[in-house]
C-alpha cells in the first residue's frame, strides 16, 4: 500500500471533507478533525465489498460463525485474549452501544465516570440519557497524562458505571497493566460496571501493548462490556458495524433484551463483510499502516519541538491523533479556533469539547499523507510566527 498517495475525497460524501463551510465557516482549510483516515482500505476489504455488491441481493443478514471466529482469532493473536466462545455479538457502532448500555444498566440521575479530557460523545450520551457525568480528570505531568486514582476512588463510591477509553482519545495514553488492574479493583470494590471502548487498540506504538481490561481476570471480566470495531483500523467507519464482547451471560442477556425492545439487532451486510475480510486477510496491511502513522507522529512531534516551541505535545503512545497544547498563546477556545481556521487554514477539533481540561488544546488527525502533515504544520508555524511578531 502506498500510503503517500494523495486521494481527493471532496465530493465523496465524506463528513471530514465536505461540510467544512458549515462546521468551520471556510472551505479553504486542511481538514484534520473527525477521526477517519485519508487512506483507502485494504485491497482485500475492497475486493470483498465489490464481490458482495455484485451479487445484487442485499437482504437481511445472517451472521454465521465465521465472523465470530475472525473476532476471537484477532483478539487472541493481537492481544493474547482468549475470549470465551459465544460472548461476542455485533452492533451498529461503539457510541450507540455506549448509549444502549447506559439505558440498559443505569437509571436517571445515576453517576457515570469518564476520564477527561475524553472523546466528547461520552459526556453527551450520558447527559442526553438523563444521567450525571462524574469527571475523573486525568493529571497532566511533564511526561504524559496520569490517572488520578485518589479522585477515582472517591467518585466510585457514588457511581454506577465507568466508561473507559483505552487507548485514550485524545491524549494517546495506553494504560498499563498496573493501572488497569487498579481500575478493575476499584470497580469491583464499588460494584461498578465497566464499559471499555477499545476502538483504537490496533494503533499502539513503540513496542507498547494494548491490554483489554476484561482479559485481566474473571472478576473484572464479569463486570466489563468491551466495545470494539474494525472501523478505525481499516477506515470503514461508514459501514456502521462494531462488536460487543461480554463474558457475563447475565449482563449479555440484559443488554440484548434492551436492544430487542427497539429492534436494534440487525447489521449492515457490507459492514460484516468488511469486518471479516479485514480480520482474516489484512493484518500485514495494518502493520504497515501503524508504522506509517508512527512516522507521522514522530515527524509532527519533532517539528513542533524544533520549530514551534511555544506549543507543547506529549508524544502519543497510541491512536493517530495528536493532542496539542496551545495555552501559551493565551487564546480563548473561540479565539483559538478562529485563529486556526483563518490564520493557519486548519480544521482541527477544539479541545474544549473534550471537557474543561481541554481548554486551550486542539486535536489534530494525523491519519493522512505525510505531505499533508508537513503542509499543515508549515501553515501552523507561519501563523504562530505571525501571531508572536505582533
């Protein structure tokens, strides 16, 4: 795969590229916001989708055991997790699965812990379902973000659920076994259900290892629902297919019962084809991609360190997202976004949407061609040089 080959995605129904005027007020920007990549998916996935489309029959989907076997094998080979057979079922997306879990396992006004700054739909679906956000803010050190366990233990006394994001979006943390075991024990001690979003698990760098929290012990697994998908890894998010791993039959029954109430058990026929093809045939492609993304990360971090030292970044351990600290510019969130759009010609995610801890930050999507990353950073340097010269 030539990941350097530029692809013009304008006019392709791409959310990332085609609503820039509406979202940012300008079409004349480099879009590096929503987390999808500017690379074509693995050729095996494309071929499988073409073959399925050419059949001309797109009726209701029956998922035979092969798709589940592909998930079991993927989790075992990539993460050493021997998932209990019969504990996987398909869903329509990770965020919607979180929303359904909130409805199925909590009541109105229950407190749900999230570790901010964190993927912004977490807080939104909690609030929109009438529950309360309990923000266990991560602590920013000189090296990286750390979990505030003292605060977590305090919040756990009142909470019913913890939504874990590992690898963490937007900070790029890969939580260690010790950290995960401590989270698990806190949840055991306080009878808290863990919803673990592990959608970025395939993008881990520098020899680090993603550990599914449910793989640590039977006790933790009994109170964990793990959510994952091939959508980020293979750039097939538009096919709206994810999967749920739940090794507790009682929890699984409650969750499925809730889904059946609203007829939410059917899947996208192309999504299942893409998922199976990706996991069965595209591991080498993914390994190449991870190396390319790591090089993008290294280039971006070094460029900022050498040429825009007023900004700060903590080199992400995972994901293709760069969390940039603009606080030394002294701009409000509104003025920061205006500066990035009008002066740097960049469409990034404003950090404030990830929680109050994101004030003064922005998230940059590095899942694109190296030349685009270079152009974006050159734009940013020029804009900041001009800002500082005033």
